[in-house]
C-alpha cells in the first residue's frame, strides 16, 4: 500500500484557507470539536491522506476516504464535483511546483458516494489513465474533487470539503511502465546497410525494412506511428565525424518512404520500409548515402525523446557487391582433429555464422580453398576472427588464384595483421579483373599458438 500525503492537511488548511477552502476562517477549536445535534445529522469531511494506490495496464486507482463525524443513522448520498480550479490556483501561486494539473477527462471519480447505515468512514476510488502519467513522467500530477450536498439533512464540514491529491509519477511508474515507441536496431542512432540492417531488391530499387518498437506488451488496440525523412542534418554529422567524409544526403527524389507504420492489436513492433532508387545507388559507388528518419507522431502512447531519430547509411559498393562464397566448393589442407563434421570442423568457416569457428592444427602452413564450376572474378574478401584466443588468429597470409589448381597467382598478401577485438571482421579489397576457377587463402603464420582458428571467410565480386 502506498501512502501519499494530501495537500489539505490541517496545517495547510490554516495557511491556504483562501485558496483551497471554500469560505470560513481557520479556527483549530472548530476543526476538531463538533457538537452532534439531537437530530443525528452527520458532518462529512475529506480525509487528509490518500489510501491505497493500485495500477494495472491502463489505469491507476487512488483510494480516498470520506470521514463522518458520527456513525450514520441512515444511509445517504454525497455528491462529488471536480475542483481543478483549486489545483490551478495552487500551481499559479507557487504552492505546487513541478506539478501538472490533470486535464478533465483523464481521471474518473464517481458522481456520487454512497454511505451505508452505521458507517463512520466510506471509501471511493478515482481512476487515472496511465497515459497521462506516462506523458508527465518525472513530474507531480494533481487533481481535486469536492464533497457536496449530502442527502437527508447531513452537511459538509466547510474547511475540509476538498480532496487535493498530489501524486509523484516516479513513485507510481517505473521506466519499464512507460509505453515508449522507438526505432529498433542500430548503434548510437546509426544503422548501416548492409551491416547492421537487412535489405532486399524490388522493381524500384533496394528496399530497406526498418522496425519500430513499443516498450512492454502490445496494446489491445492498434495504433499508427508517423515517420518523416530528411537529409538536412547529414552535413553536420559529417563535419562532426559521426559519418564518413564521403557521405552525402539522400534527396527526396532519391527514395520513397513508408510514412506510416501500423502497430496491430497485441503487437509491440511495426514494420516500414525505405526504398532507394537503383540509379542513385549505381551513380554513387564512391560515396555513402544517408538519410535521417524521425518519429513525428503516434496516435497512442509516447515517442521516446531520446530515441526518436535514426540515421540510415547506405554503402553502394557493398550493396552492389555479390557474396559468391557459397557458390564455390570448400576444401582445406588440414581439418579439425575430429573431422569436418565436428562442432569446429571446416564447414563452419563458410556457413555464414560469425559466432562459431573452424579450428585445426596450424602446422607449417594451412590453406582453405574455394573451387567454382565456372571461372569467376573476385576482388574482395573478408576474414572474421573467432570469439577467443587471439594467439590462434591468422597473422601472415595471401590470397591466390588459379585456373588449373597447379599454377597460382597471388592476388593479395598481408603481413603482421592483427585483430584487436574478438569476432572482428576485416575486409580486404584488391584489383583483379580476371576470372579464376580456384581461390585459395594460404595462412603462412598465426599469432603463435599450436592451433589455428577463424570464424568466417567470405569472398566477393564488387563493381
């Protein structure tokens, strides 16, 4: 049970009589000492404390107590009226700071409180929409309701007729309760294509699917999110070093953006896409293309102010490049001690999973070869080191090519190469315009361990 002090304590009644008490001067001997009339009439008053505060998925319920001067000799009713003018006055005169008056309609109090025979206290609940608490998270919110017109000859104690309730949203909600909508994916607000994101090709160009995320469980009612695109901030991001120097902004005529993403009932993600026209990609192979997307509106819930933008960066060369690794047949000079079918056998080298590995004895040298049915031009390759033991990483190697498996031409060679991070991928480009049937990675030396390991080896045909 959460106890939250209300602003209308006895001391505050005296101090703020002209603000929150509807008439009457404060006299302590008149606040606590009521004479019971022979007719048995009851004086009702607002309790100075909030009772239990309970939240569910969509509402927060606040319990408030009506106090009776004597047990009720008859059942009767008390009207309840909104009294937000009191809250407005307290905010305007500085009594309540960092406080927002709850708009009428965002909380729901009963119109009538029923008092049963013999009761000396009765409780009613005010329901507050969690959405308004989420929108004002970090602040206090306040509402007031007033006791009015008790039936059957009973009356309201004038100096205690109003409930003035102030709630600290941080004590009711946690960050996990906030239904924020954000962009999903990317690092530091940037998603690289290809790399950190997916893409596909359609009749217009390259379609890049992106995702919005709703924090927490999906809503029972669907809603829409609106996205806008702009390249106006791209030069500033380049100047600050957040984007590569050869990055240019996509102009509006260069792409088509799905401006509305729909969250279906019960779902906490929504998909949308940006399609970049193919001529733009082909004409900018020496550059990077970028566009910043901004969440501008949601028809329900909130936009996370710290994650309402994402910058999509396209690498035309990588997008136009073809990964031709799996078109070749892999063989190695030395396989895993437990054979190719082992958990760290040679097929792991080209399986597309960057988080497993191929492990074998290093020996004096070790090679991995791809053989193609037809000669093919390859002018780039990548190596991904494993998730541990840098001493097993490749250090000195070359990539050679052949059309008969006997005579070899060295296309690229590397000496004293170092992988500084686990699962780090390095890409190596080289000039080659000739098609070959065999491509062989010759590892001449590792970083000193008895074993050699590598997570992934990929080869590419780039424009």
